[in-house]
C-alpha cells in the first residue's frame, strides 16, 4: 500500500514536471 502511494507520488511529480517543460517550450516558441 505504501509502495503504491510512493509510485503515485513519483508519477504525479514527473507529470507536473513534464507539463511545466511543455508549457515553457510552447511559450518560448511563440
């Protein structure tokens, strides 16, 4: 159970980082 929560946490973090990079890239291209 704790392990699953840990994985979810990592998943969320990586997803947020990806989103941030994606938006930064889009803003930079404009």
